[in-house]
C-alpha cells in the first residue's frame, strides 16, 4: 500500500529540493511512522481518534520533516 501511495502522491515531486542524503520515499516513510506512533499513543491512552486532531498533528510533523528533508 505504501508503494502505491508513494507512486500516486509523489509522482510530481521535485527530487532536487531534497537534501542528497534524504530520498522522498524516506520522507514519506518517516511521516507514516510518526503518525502511526501518534495514533498508537492515543489508543493506548484510551482516547478516541479525532481525525481533526490527527490531521493537525500530521501538519506539524509534515513541516518538521520538510525542514529536515529539503535543502
């Protein structure tokens, strides 16, 4: 599923914007792992999954990963 997601959503990504040591696939994998961890923590705490909160958290981590991955 991640391969399909990567091909679909990263098809138009300009790889020249990425630092040489970071591939777009690594950036996607990191975002997926971060969000998986966030969701797992919420479930362990017995909190319901609020998709607005999940997406807000995603936006924060997306910005962090962008700063890490881009030149």
